[in-house]
């Protein structure tokens, strides 16, 4: 599987890559990845490429990603070119109007890209008192709930539990389930 994870600095993109890596290691799969930080510490773009399986290069080429996991809808739309035809776009949406753009709708339709969205910020306000620290795990749960990769909810849950700092473990487990149940 080839994943591209995008967002802005501070959203937990690197933790999500570590979760994918933990699942692959537990399965005995080869893993390779690359991170492009950009202006991560100042809220700038962050992109992580991750591959599990028999790959030699860490970068996912344009048009080859199976899953684009977007913690920020603008970064997600900006990086849609990474998805292969028939790929899956799992996205945190803060402005549904952006998806009413006719050019974007045509692009997604022509390539057979499935869109799986959730309003992550609203869900975190409702269930976590507005603590956006858990956005990354929420989106990982959404990816599992959408069933767009070969990862099971149980595998991701075990990896998140293993990698979470103890003080965040219970909250991460809660948020992972909310994401899986809330994705459209």
C-alpha cells in the first residue's frame, strides 16, 4: 500500500506515519517512508510518504498513492495529484463548499477517486472539548471506518495504543472509534 499523509505543522502527521509503520512491522512487511516538513513548526505544509510492501524508493510518485489521508482539506486538495485512479481520499473537512467546485468534482469523477470525509474539528469540539491534538487519530479511525486500505481497525487500534503516551491512551482509543463511526 502507498499512502500520502498531508496537513499542516502540529497536526500529528509523523505520529500517523509511525502508526502505519508499527502495523506493517507487526505484519512482517517491509516499510519505507519519507517526510517533507516544510514550515512545519510555523503551521506550514507537512507531507509524509509511506509504503508497505516490496518498494525500493520512499517517495510516492504522482498518480500512484492508494490513500491520501488529509488532516487539512486545503492541503488535501492541493495534493490530490498523488492519488492513483480509483484511489481513496480521506479528508478532514472544515468547508463543505470547497467540494462543490465543478472542476474539483470533475477531477474526482474522471479519476474514480472515492472521497471519505468527516468534520474533524466539529467532532473534536463535541467529544473532546475542542482538543484538536487528537485530529490525527480521528483521521486514522476514519480511514479504518471507510475500509479504504488493507489495515483493520484492530491493527490500527493496537498500534495507536502501543505508541500513545500513557496519558493520551484512553482519549486516543475513544477518538479512533469516533473517527471510524463518523466517516461518510
